[in-house]
């Protein structure tokens, strides 16, 4: 059968064994030829005169829009939608924190000791820990809900002063984040803004909203609610699902939405529900980023009830076809439509906790702060019911897949702890030439860049050879972990300098920061390195890459990287190449605006060479790293 | 002999065949390179998706006629019909008089939109492994077929359009 490739040999074998299901690996081939105008970004569907496509015979849309306007407008719409997704996550996390802090929710904060530091960072006060936590949530929500003409107040507290100054100078400081998204939709509607440069600057503004709020503040609040990540060892891959248990699969991005379920499963009563049905108990199996987040904080919460991370976005249909998942609960995105017929075949109960991710055949049980315990009990009862009815009817086929020694729990805080309380040792390793630089391999997996995780794995391999330390977050990490890159033995793939560092610190050469939200953590690491070195972020020998970016959220993440002044590599271009102007601004002119730029290179060897050259050039400018 | 079969009932008017034609005749031969410098340096397509009198999509291509009106009208001798049945233009000879443009009943002898002012037309992707428009058609409205007979033109319509009264013989 002609199916899309994957970099994961165990997964490939399992895919080939499944002849009766239709997955994304089949549909990628079925889709065949792509629309060239869509790929270039020069198709506009904004009005009834269209769709208009730009060609030499028709260089303008009916309204007069040029390729530059169409491309910039389409890109801003995509970035706005991506920003909106992350802003939804930070909003629901802040609402949960507020509910717990004010006693509306019966849950407790797992890391109350982290409240003080975040309150101090954000400049909020309170008489008690709970009052401070509530003040944190209020400050975040107040910023999100501000009108666009009022600048958000926490930006200055979160950003490096040098960045802040540059953003102010260029006019990138965002007003209320939700209003910024709202006005981006206005700008990109029919016969409104036609200025590509204005639209691209709006993208960077939304990047700041995404990065500081959607990513960084979500992580910081989740760390308080769910516990701080600690470096440890965990299992990944399909083998994490133990058929002796009732298995609740989870997909999405909001760890704290599962706070109630995890708390209930940690009680004897919760597990007794599973045992009464004849199972050993009830487990959570992670799929997509929310599983990565659970794995990250496994030491702090859910240990014993979280059986591990099965895989990234494009593994979910196959994970369901193991038959070992009794119920799948999704709270946010990266839940593929394709799971619905497979769930029907394998009699798997589907539940959504938020109507933003409501699937046609799933039951919607809306998560409401304050009602977490009722929801947790209901979910467990539904899982038990599904287990009872389906297990006599389905065949379970869990393959030997994944690694049991994946190093997890890396955060900006746990990494610093590992290095002895400061990032200085990492700077020293770069400065003395032991490691060549740091690359963030971030974001999604897709099937288009050579196959599932194919480019991510190939690029990572090339970077390690060149003694470049890889920090990873998102589905890239899920894929890399399932291909052995986050296990200690992966040091064998590293160059001599990086291998020595792995030996000394007992770490793999790819550091697993967990979910895509942790892109915010990796960018905090970059900011901290810059601060310690007394320089600005664009001067760092750091490159970030979303080699197999998939979706609009990844574009919003990328815009944060660009606003921070980082080089952002993509294997495939976003839909911008139809506009010479937009392409030039993002790939050539941006260094003069924020210091960042987009680098598009499909070939992993050429891309790695370019990363290395950029790092050499930046180190030379700083006079470090033996790069005279 | 390679010919192009067209089942126009499958055409959805996506114009991917036009884009593929633009790309393959541009310097870098990809859509990305074709659009890299903006429309000013991009050559138009040698084909065109039109609407028929019933307002249905009609993918219009050069027929490479057996008795080509364009070749007959060509004042410079640039247009010739080869042994492989393809009618092609030698751009070194073309003087841009556009007699071909005025004589082609299908509108498929086209003036270049570039500054050299010469004519452009379908070359049947002579010398290429696949015909670019065929490879880019997501609907399989266009397919390549191998036939023994070089006559009867380059196109094989599943649903033959009405013959054009003033046209050359396809």
C-alpha cells in the first residue's frame, strides 16, 4: 500500500500492519497534487468576485490587490488565528488559577512555592499566597482583555530591556492581545488594509502576544497549578499503554484542564472505579502536546496515573488502532478529524472538554472552573463504561515501540539547576568551543517535508554531528524521543565536544522541554543567556527551527522568534513566496528591524551547514568560541 | 507518441495547469522561482482555463494542428511542425509580428508579456519526461496517453468541443 513515510521505524512497521484503517499517512498520498496558488499565497477568497489568482495575465485581483497584498493579508490572518489559539490556552489557564486561588475550584496548587517568584516578576502583590496567585491571574486576564489602544502592562516585565527598547522603537508593543487578534481580522477583510509592511509588523506584534502570554505565562501558571518540571526518566512510545488498565488517551495543549482528572485518579476511590470493572485501575496515556506536558511534570504530578507519552500529532490515529485506548479526551487542538471513524471501529468513546475542539462524534462535557471534580468523576465513569462494553469486542495490538529511558522534565528552571544554579556553564561551553552553538528544534510534525518527522530527524542528526546542542519542544520532541534522540545513548550521534558534555552531565544531546508551549521556555533560556552575557538576543549563537511546521499556531510561534531577533528556519516556506516583497522583508530586511529573519531550506545538510555558519559568524562578532 | 487526453467534465477551473506551465518555462522551473521577482519578469502560461458557452470550465490548449494556421501565417519561419507532431516556435527567428496570434482560432498562439515581444505557445513539453500541466492536474482531467498515430493533433478530448468554423483542422 502506498503510504507516506515516517522516520520512526517501529511506527512504520505498525502502519504497514494496519491494512483496514485509513490514516493521514494514506490521505497524504490520496490528496496528490497541491494547489500551486494556495502554496504561493496568491489565491484570495475574500469576496464574491473571486477566488482571484495572481498570474502574469492577471497580476491583480478584481479589487486591485497585488500579490504582495494578498500574501501579507493571508499570512496575517494565519498568524492571528494561531495567536488566538494560544491566547485561548493562556486565558483558560489564568481562569483556572483564579478559580483555585479564590476557592471557587476545590483543587489545590501543586507548587505554591512558585507563586512568589511569578508575583514578583509580574509586580503584583497579595497578603497571602492565594491572594498573590489570584492577582497573577487577574493581571494576565486584564492584559488579554484590554482594548487595542491600551498597551499590555506585563510585556515590559517579561521582556529583556534591550528587546523592549527595540519593540518600542519599531512600534511593535501590543495592546490587549485579544483586541490585536480582532483588529488583525479587520485589517485582513475585504477592501481594508493593503499595506504589506503594516500587516507584517502586525504579525510581529501578535508574535509577542503569543510568546509572552500564550506560551511563557501559560507555562508559568501551569507550573504553579500542576507543579514544576523536574529532570527524570520516562517511557515514550505506543508500549506505554498497558491493556491491563482502563486507558484514557488525552490530546490537546492545556495541562491544567486535566488537574481535576489527575487529582481524582490519584485517589484510591478513582482507581477503585477501574478495579471494580476488572481492570488494574485507570491510567492516562499522553498523545500530542498535553501528554508532553504531563511527561514534563510527571515527577510533580500524576506519577503512577500517567503511563507515558505515546507519540506526536500524526501518531494518534495509529495509537487508537492499537485498541488499548478506551476513551479519548481532547481539550484543544491537534486532535485529527481522522480519529472519528477509527474510534467508531474500535468502539472508543470520544469526549471533548471545550467546544473549540468539538468533534462531530464526540460528547461535549464542558470544563468549567469550579466543577473539576464532578467532571473528573464523570470522565472516569464514562471510561469504565466504555471499557466494559468494548473490551470483549475488540482486538488489542500494542506493538513494542518507543524508548523507556527518555530524559524528560527539562525547563528553564530545571536546566539551570542541573547546571549548578546558573546558565553560565552553558555560556562557557560555547565560549571555549566545546559546543558550537544552540539550536531549538521546535513545533510540529507534518507529512509534507519528506514524511512524518523525516526532516526533523535528519536535521537534528546533522546538528548533533556539528556539536550543536539541540533543545526541543513540541511534536518535534515527541518524534525525536520516539526515535531515540532524547535517550542517553543518543550521545553517540553527537560530535566529540557535545558527546563529552553529555557524558559529564548525564544528558542526551537533545533536551526534551515537552510541549510546544515550552517553546516559550526555550526562548526564556535564550533571553537568560543574552542577559548573562550582557548582549541582546540577535547576537547569540542560537538558531531556532520549526523544520516540519504544520499549522497557524506554528506561524504565530515563529513570529515571536522573529520579534525576539532570532533566525527562524523552516524546511518548507509558508504561503509567502508568491510575493517578492513579503519574502524579501522576512528573509532579508527583518535583520534591520528586529534582528531576526526567516531562513527557508529543505535540505537538512545544507540547513545544518547554514546554522553552523550563522553561529560561527555570531561568535566571531562576540570574539568567543575559538572562532577568530 | 505522447498526446494529451482531456476529460473536461472533470475540470474544476483551479488553473494549476496554467501555473505549472508558467513554472516550467521560467528560469528556475519551479513555482517559487517563477514568482521570486514579482510579476514583472514572469512569463504568462501557454494554456488557459476558459469558460465555455455553458459557463463550464474549458481547459484550452494548443492542438498542434495537422494543418496549423499559425505556421501558415508565420512571416518569419519561426513556427514549424516537427516530425513528432509538435508545432514549436524558434525564438531566435520569431520577430513578434503576431500574425500567428491573429490566426490561431483557439487563442493559443499568445503574445509574450515580457519585453522581447515575441510569441509564445505550448511546446508539448518536448524533451521533458512529463507534461507539466498533466502532472499538476489534481483532477486527472488531463492525462498523458501514448498513441501510434502522429496525426489528428495533440489533444484527445473525451468530450470533443464543437469544431470551430474558421479553425484549422485539429
